[in-house]
């Protein structure tokens, strides 16, 4: 009986092995060739963004015609190599193209999260995916695609040296702002060469690779600096865990202490980045679309696949919106208004027809490159019609009398806040005494909230009937504007 069980177990094992070999053979026969990866790196088309009428708004340039200069690994700063390894693939020199422990960890994280939150791709796997897969396959999140990626990475690791793989990666990866490859990135962001990059500069650049449209120092400064902090933290941890970071383009490993990381962080936080002179029609809209694309596809796929992206923007409405914002800002200049934003939607479809992110994209004094139309902000006086609507449901009428007089509010909304109170003023810097609700709303007077409370209608945190609230439970995320 024991011998029979042994034969059955052996038969099952042989069957599983046969099925596995057949499956492997089937997958391997469909894999693209890994010959001449450098040539593949140069063969990709530009992505173009259009408005709704087919006018070209922006073309992501072919790196051969844009900013890209191939440099060898020996011509690259050891600090740059160390930063990329610590951030993207800390076990690069020890694995065979893929990291089984990282894959297992990613599978567990994805299982716990109920979605794909981690991919565990090594540098070699990224090269396989970005250079050898079609755009359609790159965008897939399937087990078969991951297996194909691992098989290709193993073959690349067998056919190429670690130095060749790392050199190719550093020259083909996208760093944002039309900088393809480490040499172009060094020139674009710091006006230097890849070989002269310091620890602060190298660690900053390494953080851009994950999502270059999101980590854009010119349009998303805080998130980009937070990412730089993460990279420096990884470099310190890797230095501690591996007794410094081994790099193949220098005789000595790169060691990063907490003190050096802190100094590097401070240097970048005070560095004056100079925006590149890139002519983009409707730049806030283009940057918004690029960020949307990076939520759908791998960043490298977007810049290599020759996508034609047709958007909902109406150029005539966009030009009109920009003109209206400029005119309004000029009309309010005597009241110290310097910036404005506008979004126009089609209420039937939700399509964005016009987006003006600031009064002047190129004006650094107003942080013009920040898209204020999609940045979280207090609603200001736009919340007042909702407040009045609820008051009308409680019995108010447009003729109800309220008082527009000086008043004070705690800055946080908490009555026990010890800080000096906030004293709102009207746009005309005057108070008007007794006024009707119709007049107060039409002129956006700011005193009426206290009058509402005094008459027994506290609207704090309330929402008019027929409207769904997405606010926090305490209603204070809007700050004082929610309490007027």
C-alpha cells in the first residue's frame, strides 16, 4: 500500500512537472527577442495631446529629437547609481533579474489591499516591460503578463552584464520635463552633467522616475519634495542594512548617513529650480491630462507608445475663459486680487470644456504654474447660496431683515481658540447695517451667519435638501467660510 501511494505521488508530481514545462514552453515561444536592447530603446513614437476639435495642444517629443544624450555608466555619478538602486532595486546585483521575495511581498500586499498596490518590478523587469512589450501589454495587470516579464528579465540578466543593464536603464528612463535619460535630467534640473551629480541632486532625480508628471517640482512642489525625502530615507536604510550601497562604477561603495541625508534635503528645499522654456498651448490643461494618463498607464508607456489623446477641451471656450479671468483680475487689482481660476463643464456629460488654472502660467510671483482650479481650497462665498437655500427651507424669504455689522470669529472655528479672532470685511470695506437677505446675498456680505444663529437657524454642517454631502462629519474642512 505504501509503495502504491509512492507511485501515485510520483505520477502526480510528474504530471504537474509536465504541465509546467508545457506551459513554460508555450510562454517562452511567444516572448520577444532580447537582442540589441539599446536599439529598441530608441524606437518609440511621441505621444500627442489634442483638443476636442483635433487641434494639437502638445507633443511629447521623440527623445532622439529632444533632450537626450547617451552616457556610459562610467560617466555617471556613483551617487546617482546608488540613489536609483536604493529606490528602485536594492537587490539589483544579487538577483537573477527578478526578486522572488519582493514578488511574494507584493502578492501579499495586493491580496490584503484587494487591488494591485505593488508590482515588485526590478530594474531588469522594468527594461523588459518598457522596451519589449507592446503598449497594450504594458498596461495590463495580469499574472500572465507578470510571468512573461519575469522570463524576459531572466533572459536579459543571462545575456547582459549588470553594468550594461544599469547603463541602459539610466539612459532610457523618463525624468519629466522632456528629460529622457540621466544626462538630460542633470542638464534640465541642475544645469550640470550626469557625472557631476551630487548626493542632493542625484537623490532628487531618482525620486522622479516613479511618476514624473506627479513629481513635478514646478507644478507639485510639496509632493515632489516629500518624494525626495522618501528617497533619502531609503538610501540611509540601505546603507545601514547593506553596510553602504555597492555601485559598479566606483571602487568604493556609497554611504549615506542620516546627517548627510538631512543636509541633502535642506539643500534641495532651498534650491531655485528654473522652469524650462517649453511652449505649451493651455499648459495647465496639458499637465492635467498627463497626470490623468499616468493614473491609467505606466509612465514610460505614455512617453513611448505614440498615443493620440483627444480631450474634451473646447479651444474657443478656453480662450474666452482665459480672457475673462485676466479681465476680472485686472478689474480687481485695486483690491489686491492677483490670481484666479475657472473650470467650465458641460452639465449633461460632465465634460471639461475649459480650464484656467491661474491668471498667468508663467508668473512665478503668483505661483502661476500651480493649477488652482483643481487644488483643494475653501469654497469662499460660493457656499453662501447653499446656506441661504437651507435658510429658505426654514421659513426665510428674500425680504427677511438681517444685520451687516462688524463681528469676530475664532480662526479655527473652536470658541476656545486662544489666537486673535478673525474679523471679516466686505469687499467695499464697509458695513451696511440692516439689509434684506436679497441684498446680502447679491453683495456677498459676510455678517449674516451670526444673524442666522441669533434667529435660531444654525446651518453649521447642514446641507440643503436634495444635495448629497461629501464633507467630513464635523463640517469644518471648509474652515470659516462654511460657518458664514
